[in-house]
């Protein structure tokens, strides 16, 4: 599966962690949601790497998410 386009990126604060949600489409046009916890990494040359989230929308409450994404998030969190 190949991601062809990232349509939206959200940062959601949950339980003292920042969860990043990406809304993407694959080469067939199917919508895909990716959930991951924001982390940094130490590179082999000693530099710190952090993901560029300048284009991400920060969400303070789950209610601020789009309805379809809120339902998916509810299902993901209930399965953890």
C-alpha cells in the first residue's frame, strides 16, 4: 500500500501524551487514518530529530474532531 496524499494532520492531547492523527489516501483513493504518539529520535550524528508538525491542527477536545474521525478514535481507544 502506498500513501499518495496526506489530507489533514491533527495533534490531540490524550492522557499527558500528544497523539498525531493523519488522514491520508492510498493510490486507490481509499481513506486511511494513522494514529501515533509523538516522539523524538536521536540520530547517529548526535542530532535530535522531531517531526515537523507546523501544518498540523491542534485539537483541545475530541468534540473538535470531524464526526467520522471521532467515531474511529473512539473505537481505537476502546480496543487498547
